[in-house]
C-alpha cells in the first residue's frame, strides 16, 4: 500500500508541476546578466524636419481646367456651312490623318468645289495640361506636296482642299480638342 501511496503522490506532484509549467504562470527561467535581443537598427535621419513647404502644387490645390480649342474666325466673304468638334487621343508618335471634305460629306452637306472650299479649325492640347514637352504638328497635303501648317499646342488655321495629318511627335500620349468649320468662298 505504501508503494501505491508513494506512486500516487509522485504522480500528483508530476501532474501539478506539469500544470504549473503549462499555464503560463509557472516558474520563469532565471534572468541573465546580459539581456538578449535581435533586431535591425534604423538609420539615423539625414535631414532635419522643415516647416518650409515643398515647391510645386499644394496637395489641396484644385487641378487646372485646360482651355478649350479656340473657335476659328470666319472672315467676311465666307459662308459658314457646318461646324463640328473632334477629340483626338494620340499615343506617342501617332499620326491621325483625315480629309476635311470627307467630314462635310459625312455630315450630309453639299461640299463646295475645291476652288471655293475652306476648312477652318482651332485646336488645344488638353492632356497633358499645361502642355509642357508636347510636340504637336499639323501637316497639309495637296497636289502631291506636304507642308507643315502648324507646330503649336494650340492655335487656329484655315486651308483649302487637301488631307490633314495631326502628328504627335511627343514621347507621351496627348489629347487634342479640335473645333472645325467648313466654309465656302463667296463671289
């Protein structure tokens, strides 16, 4: 019996020690003289904080709305037949060709003969705005000859019969608004 009591007592002490060790409130390892820790030190700052605002737009500034393309002026002696708008999105290096006579035909007007035909247009680069580092050209082809008729981010122009190419020579995509009109010379 004594052996059984001793066995039970030993078992009770062992279970109690196991319970104390597992509940998290048991004995802790003895502290050492030198604490052990691992980590990465943060670099010290290279600049002191400043109360001076950074140059450029403030984070609360409203974005600037780009102007719209100028409406071309119709000179005396011209009868304006139709007006319209085009919004062109040109990737870097893209060319958009169109024929002003086709614009009139698509709109259902009777297009005047080439001797009396006038295509008026105004344009404005709207994205990016302001149009810094933008290279936009308008080329006009007629009777086998091509010439550059404009090289600005905005402006107005008028030409006769012939094809037009809008050329984005920029390294960035651009959006261009074009307001146009077809007129006939009178007299």
